[in-house]
């Protein structure tokens, strides 16, 4: 059962949660249905920013900004505008997902590699002492249906982890930060890039609690939000974005 920390009747006018669509973002609006329903219960509404000028303009009145799996890096001007938004009390959600990638080609049109969303996220995330690794996590010993579906039980105390005992992330990026992990993968979970096992952060809260970085999007989409405590985590994220 969703229990909003901020009841919807406390807000006379819906406040905006801006979602970035100005950077060739690799998700569909339908994938945000669960999060959007939670925000509506809190008197908040999602607004899509389709270009860079629109994005910067909407930050003047937004409650929070969500940036999900960009396919284009952020300019210095955009980074500064978002930094100012956070400094003034705005909330920022950064979400990466290793299953959301582009295909690189050479001058002849031949395959030249994968374009990870981590590279584009880091053009902004580094400003907040956050780095998304261009990897995916896996566990061949204990998993949820597939070795890339990792079970997570190592969590720091706080509102974002309230009510959680176990969640599942699907092919998640690991994160590097000077901040302690909010949720980390331990045990036999490994990174595809370094093969290092244990203590791999997949969720980090930075900038004095104003910036939340997540290494997976799939867990908050249907039907994966119904696994273990994933639904509760989505509600906690909605509380975070609602301030």
C-alpha cells in the first residue's frame, strides 16, 4: 500500500517534476507510469522538457528534475543551470541502465562499439561527486530468475530505504562516489568491467541529500516494480522527489 509522506491535499496546485527528454533519453513515457501515479498521489505532476532551452526554463519553477539514461552529454551551461537548481533546494534524480545503450558506427557505417548512457550521465553527475560505471552487475550464485537480476539487502538507514528488506535491480550499473552507498550489492555480485565482487554501490545519495543516483531503471517499471520491496522503493523515491 502506498503511504505518501506528503498527502496530495496539502498542495493547492500540482507542483512540477520535470523529466529530461532533451538529450536523446533512452526510455518511453509509459515506463514512468508507476512513478507518475505515486507522484500524482502526492500532488505532483510530471512535465517533459523536450529541448535544452525548455529544460533550463522549467527549472525556474520545478520541484525536482529527473534525468534518465541520456544519449547525449550535457553542456557546461546546462550543468551550471542544474547545479544552481540543486543549490537553491531542488531535488535531482539521476538514473542509468546498462540495457539502454546506443550503437556506434565508423565512417563506413560498420559497428564500432556500444555507447553507454554512463558516459553522458557522468558529464553532469561528476559535478556532484558521482560516477556511473559503464558496466552491469551480475551474480551467478544467487539471483532472481536471471544472473543479471541481483538481489539487494545491504542498505543504509534513511527515508529512502524505509520499509525495505530486499529489492531487485535488473542489470544495474555500479556507482563510484565519495558518499557512502545508500544501497549496495554484496556477496557474490560482480561488476562486468572489473570482475570485482562485493561492496558495489547501486544507489547513492549525494549533495547533502539533494541528489539521488540509481544504477537501474527497470525495477520501477511494470511488472518489475511488484518484485519483493521494489514498489516500496518507488514510493520512497516519489517522496524524495516531492520534497
